[in-house]
C-alpha cells in the first residue's frame, strides 16, 4: 500500500445536535415523574454531613489538608466538617 503525499485531506464532519437531543430526551423519559432535584441535592448534603461528622483529630487534619489542596470542596459554616 503506497501513500500519496500529494492527495488532499477530506474534511469529515458530523453534527451531533440531533443525537444529543435524543439522548437528553431519553434521560428525561427515564426519570420518574415524582423526581425532585432539590430533594436529591438535600439528600446528598446530608450524606456529606454524615460522612465528615465525628472525625477524630488525625482524620480532621487529613480532611483539612485535602480541603486546602482543593481535593475536597470547602464546606459552608454549619456543616459537620466546618
């Protein structure tokens, strides 16, 4: 098989707009009618509060180090790790 260095490149483009629209529609159709995004977010916050509550001194030190390194997000005042 030989390569012809003088051949022009062919531009190949695909518009994924329709596929993205179909994907989003499928996600929305899969969600339950009673899905409550704010309740889901509150549940996640409660889970994080439990996860980072009751840390001993060494665990708190490691947590603070990870927050300072921006590996973990800084919790707002009033949260268990704050």
